[in-house]
C-alpha cells in the first residue's frame, strides 16, 4: 500500500475513538497535501449517508464529488464520517446502501475501519443514549428480558432508543468493504489494539495515508468520557429499575413536542454530570455484569471476535517503512497519552 492515495475514507464505527482520530491523526496532516473533511463536499457526503436511500441527498453527494474531481485540487481527500458504516441505533442495517454509494463515488479509496468488543461497544452506545434520550435501564436498551436477549419491538421503547444486542454487524461491514474495495485497501483496527500496540496501529494508519510516519500527536489529553456508572445511578434513577417485556404501547415513538419541552432540563443535567460531578468523582463499573449480560454477549460474539482479531493482526503485520522488527520505531508518548483517555470512552 505504497504512495500517497487519492482518497481515504474513515468509516467508523461510532464509539471507537472517532473524535480522537479526527483531532490527533487527521487534523495535524499537512494541509498542502491533505484535504480533511472539506466544505462543501463533506457535508454532502454526511447528509447522504445519514439518509440512505434518499435520492435527493445522494444526488447532491454525486454533484459535490463531481465538482471536486473537476477542481484543480490534487491533495489527498480524507473523509472521516462514522455514519458511513451505518446507523448505530439501527444495528448498522443500512451499511450496504452506504457501501454502494461509497463504491460509486470513490472507487479508488483506501478504507480505515475501527471496531471494538461488542459488549463494550453496546455499553458505550447505551451511555451515549442517556446523554440525549430517556433514562431507560440498560436491559431495556438491549432488549434483555427474563434472562435472554430479545428482538426489539421497535426503535423506541419506553421513550428511549434501543438496539438488538445479538445482531451487530461489525464483521459484515468489513467483509462488504473488502469485497468492494479489496482486502488490501481496507485497514481494520480494533480499539483494544490502540492500548496494547499503539505504535503498530500508528504505523499502519500512516501507511494507509501514504506517510512514513504520522505527524506527532498533540499532547493534550482528550476529555471525552461517557457518564460514569455512579452518575447514571444518581442522576438517572429510572435506570435502576427492572422492567417486564414491553407492550405495543411501550414501543411507541415518543412525541417530539414532549421531548422538546424537556430538552433544556436534559441539557442542564448533562452539563452538571460532565463538567461538575464526573470531574470531581468518576466512579465506574461494568453495567453489563448485571444478570450475566456480558457473559451472554461475549459467548454469542466469540467466533466473530476471533475473526476480527485475526484480520486486525494481519493488518498490523503489513510491511511499512516505519516498522523495524515488527514494531514502530520512535516516540509514541503523545499517542499513548491520548489512548489512556480513550479507555474511559465507554
């Protein structure tokens, strides 16, 4: 994977350190050689992948890409947009629609794709739901009732967004992009490797971008932690309940007018948790330990995780000038500082 590419697509997943990658990897790139999420191209792509199947949005994206290709801009285009991999609260069911569009618009692209352990990802998605959604219990978010995971009756249950915990498509997304773009142009990374092998991940990210090494990352520590478990228990008391399976009435979409009315109070609570309580006392624990939910998730995804780990390990073994004896040469302190914070992005 030598030479500087024409297009690089970072497709997600959500909740795998996207903000970190945008700030610490893509933003410091030389602006004379790289164009990162440029206007008006990036907003057109973002709108299209957030509304898959919308012909008008796709048409605007095609027009924006056409104008970019007709321009004199010879820099590498870098698009970082986690919605490309699909709707995180829709089990990424729409990834295939976005894949088809990306294959049409950018057939020459190299792909950066981050995944993580499904149980950890689901817990992180739940904590994100609490930021703007209703304070539903974790078992409701995951549709876990009476000791088993169930198909969700609707996108919304008891006022909050939900997912089907046993129907995540992390490996399917990779295989789809490998089929369209070729496995040699799809770099799959696991968030767990950012801690265990940061130098090797950094080396391969540089390779995808056509660099010998990434620009030295900024030394600032990213404060992007989700709510602590203690904050959830205290400020979202409704999450401490154990509820029966939902009825059809429970699965109704909440009224927008009611949600808008409570929005200022939700925002005040969010600011109080993030900027006051969790900064003074961040006490966390595994919410999935309740009722053996993590045990069931890990067992369900065991084979898929072994395959994802194998693919990611193959990516990290790819030859690259920045590697010697299989590991990155040089200082990775700044990278590791930021990675330490990413452990808290649950």
